[in-house]
C-alpha cells in the first residue's frame, strides 16, 4: 500500500513551560489523498475557515468549526502517530554532540520508523523549518532507508508549505493538541481545552495525555519516549 505522511511538530523550541515537545505524522492512503484533500478543503470553507488552520488559531469564536475539523479526522480514513519527548531529559551534549537540532531529527526518526511497514511505499512531507545544519532532510531519509533495507520504500522525503496543504494543517491541529495536553498548558474552561477534550472523547480517552500500549498501527498512537 502507498501512503503520504504529513508531519509537524509542536513546542519544540524549549521555551519556559514547554516541558514536552510533540512530533506528529498523519498517514493518508495515497489513493484517497485527492478526495480527502478536497473534502477537507470544502469542509473548511463550509465552516467559515478560509485561512490556514493551526492549533494556535483555536478560539472561542472558532471552536465549533474546529470541532468539525477534528470530527473529519475521527470519522475519516486517516491515522495519526505522535511522539512525546520530555525536553528536560534531553542531553544534547552526551547523545548528539551538542547539536540539539540533530537530536530533534533523531526524534523524528523515532516517530516515523515504527509505522513504515513492510511492503508499503511512502512519501514523507515535513513542514518547512529553517535548519542550522545542512542536509538534515537528506540525512533523515538516508537513515530511514538504511533501516528499512528494501522492506519498505520511501518514494520521497521533502518539505512543503503547510499553508498550501490542507491535510498538513490537520496534522498541526492534532500535534498541537497533544503537546498542549502533555504540557498542562490548557485553561480549564478554554476553547483549546474543549477541542482537545473533544478529540479525546472521540477516541474514548479521558484526555490526550495518554500513552498507547504498543506502536501498532491504529487510529491514534501516542508514544512517550523513555530517555532515562
């Protein structure tokens, strides 16, 4: 089977209060990508969201509209995996030669590799990020392909502008919701809390601050990496 994977990250700058960062990927069956993209774009327009969808834009006025977008994921032929990283335990000097950005892409690898399954082919699309090190994306692809050893195939790994990719915006929304939930950064009665709870309820979870039992391919997989 062939998949397109839209990727995004949230709270990865290490800012005060952002203990956990999240790196997420939205798995989209290639043969469903055109129709799902069209349906999601049409849904955005029908609920009055004519600009880029982002977790940071969730507000009381837009809450109902954003819940409809979450329902699109919950009901649709889409799968989501997110890795949660405790940034207070990341030792860049010990494990990444002092290169925090290198560590960041190692975590990207960990998010992706468990769901690059035998016999499948993937196109991996990352939201553009201004890197300090050259060749980060090429290196990520090379390391993934070395691990896969012809068992699964990467047709492409490249960067995109999420403003032009509606399903990348959906990945941003889900990744942001998980990161905020793990960072306890949601006001008890706020719209973002309401949206995160809406997603959790749709997954039959008490909240999005949970860990999946295994890395098995499923609707919504949350992996908290153990850095001890």
